[in-house]
């Protein structure tokens, strides 16, 4: 009986020790590029503005059907010259960010 209890305690300690040493990786997304913003929106599952650190305008869009439709749904699309375009796929659809001059 002691050996069973001892084996259980050793196994429990080993499993706890493995979990404590396992590194936790957290994905970080930059908002400096339009692609980084699109990837962050896709990861969070929401469409929102993060601002344009290089100046100019920023448009964000979403579409459940295609990346091209997400880009067309961005603010200012077709009215301003695009400087940087990022598109990423999320769980529910496509997210796009366009930075304009």
C-alpha cells in the first residue's frame, strides 16, 4: 500500500512539475503595419481602428465571404490612394486594414 501511495505522489509531483516548467507563448501583434492590424483583428474577432502611427488615414473592414470584399468594405476604399494593405482570416471571416496617404 505504501508503494502505491508513494507512486501516486511521485506521479502527481512529476505532472505538476512539467506543467510549471512549460513556457506559455502569447502571440503579439504589431499595429505599426496594416498586416499586423489585420492579424490582430482576426485574432480578437472584432473589427476596430488602432490608429495610423505613420500619419494619414486608416480604414478597416470585414467580410464573412472573401478577402477582396473585406478590403472593399474598408473606410475610404476607392477614394484615397492606399499606402499599406493587410488582410487576415479569422474564425468568422476576413479582416482587412488599409492605410492611406
